């Protein structure tokens, strides 16, 4: 298992909470596999008065029985307390204990009044206590409804809310072998993203293709049905949601396109899309030059790389991969892998722009599109400079055509410097496989053109 990676800010905030002289309530949530449990356990190291209880899908009576059994290891006197949540929590608070309720949604499934019990205790009983309660959950919708939304009994009572997200690219690469190349890092990121659990499953002695074959494509692979498990945990009737995610993975990014592909009425689509956004399975993008609340040119994308991979290659076609057996990756995925990795490479180039142009006053980075015109990387500044970039993730060198294409598209990009004067355009080309000698010669003669190879992008993100 890889040593604990990143999360230093979250650890610090939990430590501060544990050191508080007041009663505190924290909520730690986020989708499965992001390391929430491990984060909290790491924060508890050295705390002698901590009770960590991981709930299961069991009856209320069994949950109470197991909670008392675990808590007794830290606070032996709890054996004498009648097994009732209110009495147990009050007793632990009297001992100034730290109480972690992991997978809290399983508890409230069996006892809907549990949040009201905690509300009453924090409002009326814990004034003299230094206890800390930490509620941890992977069901985003249930945690939000139980603790964070306005109609929840616990609304406004949390001292700390940690919304755990994926690791950054820089942190994710710590799971890879030290000798991993920049291209291997980008490819791994494009499939497994920043989810610690996925990255820990990678075998350093195998190629990325072999790891994908072993964990995703093989019938009994660790992640063969991972997206389906995540969706079914959050959604009671997932069929239409599956259709929407498949459509987006297949390239239908606008609402009209998604409605057309899925057959879902456009007016009903918003309900499903909003739910998927809340669950952080999709995200809405608009051209970087536009305000999100006003733009009518939005595009939707799958947020999680493994979901992108699964819906692109496996969903509805798993039997085909079984037929190819151990050759499934080589025969069915490898021929399309460059096309699949390209969008992830573009996003990494966008992130790297802040560092690559650190001498330029960039205030926003994103992408831009209008009708048939697209620009992969756009950096807006608070001066008169506009930075635009083209990304090429292919096996051949990048030549003049990439620059000519970028120059033609930028003519359609409407952006005026804040000062109202003329703009100055900086051009950036990003390439997986380097650049032709003739393009390098052109770049050497121009002060408005810079060339970046994949190693430059990865190095910038690791600084």
C-alpha cells in the first residue's frame, strides 16, 4: 500500500478540530474510493480517546450492539449504558471522546431520527463538553440531505465540512513507479484519474495496458463493474442515468444532443442532469470567455476518468471483451487509446499553463468553442495578452498545420483586454511526439510562439 499521499490541508483542519475546547461536529463526505476513511484514521493517530465505528447495512439493534462493543475498547464504562443512541452519545461526550461514525448513511437508513438526536444533543447537552463527532459518508445525496441542506436537523451546526475530491495530477503520480515516463503518467491519469483506491491497484511491474486488462477488462477485475456499483448506490432507478452517461462518453455533449441520443424529453432531461451534477459524475463547461450563468454554449463531460473509460469501451459490450480474453486491451482498446487520452491531455495542458506562463498575468484558463471553431487552451489575462494553445496527442510530430489551424481559430475568438485597447496574442503548441524541424525554426524566429512537449507539461504540473 502506498504511503499516505497529499491531504495535508484536510489533516490539519481535522487536527485543529480535535484540539478544540468546544463540542464540534464535522462532516467528511465524497464519492467512494477517495480515501475518506483512511484520511480520518490518519488524523486520529495519537488520539487515545477516539471511537471509530464503521457502520454496515444491518438492523438498528445490531448496529447499536456493535457500536457498544467497539466503543468499549476506548471507554469501558459504556458497557453499562442502555443501548440507545442518545444515551450512548451523551456518555461519550461526558468523556470528551472523539466519535467517528463512518458510513453514516447506513445508520440513518435504520434510524431516520438519528440526525434529530444529534441536533438536540449539540443544541442542549454538549455545552460543557470537548467532544468531537465526525460523520463520514460515501452516499453524497444522503449525506447532503441528512446534514448539509437547509431542511436537515443538522443544518448550520457543523464546525467543519470536508468535501473530499480526487487527488491532483501531481499527487496521483506519486502512486506510479519513480521511472514512469511523462507519457505513462498522462495515460494512467486519463484512465484512473486521482482516485487513490484505483491507483493503489496498479502493479508497478506491469505496463498500463496490462493493468487495465487486469483490473478493468477481465471479467473478475477489481473495477470491471465499478461505475455500475457507484451508480446503483446513489440511484434507485439508474437506467436513464446510464443512458445519459453513455451518450456523453460517446461525444454527445450538448443538451439537445443528449436528448436526441437518449430519447429523453428535453424538458425532463434537466432533472436527470442536475442529479448527475450533484453526484459529481458530470460537469458543465462553457467557453472560458463566457459567464457560466449566461452561456448557451455549454458542454457536459464525465468527471471521472474511469467512468469515461468504462462507458466508452465496456458499457453494453462486456461480452465482446470476454471473447477476446487477455488480448482485449491490445485488440479493442489500444487502437483507440490516443483518441481517448487526448481530452485528458488537453485538460492537463490547461492546468500547466499557469506555471508555463507564470510571468504572464493569467486570471483564467479554459477552452473555447464557437460553431466549427475550437481552441484547446485559452489563458485570459488582466493585461493585453491572450494566450491560446493547440494540443496534439498523436504518434507523429506536430508541424505547421497545427499553428495555421490555431491562428485561424483565434481570429474568431472575441476577447478585448480589460483596458479596451488592442490585444497581443501568445501562441502555444503542445505535443506528445515533439515538433518538426521546420516548426522549431519558425518558433526560434518568433517571440509570440512557444513549443511544449509532454515532458514540459508534466514537469510544470509537478512543480
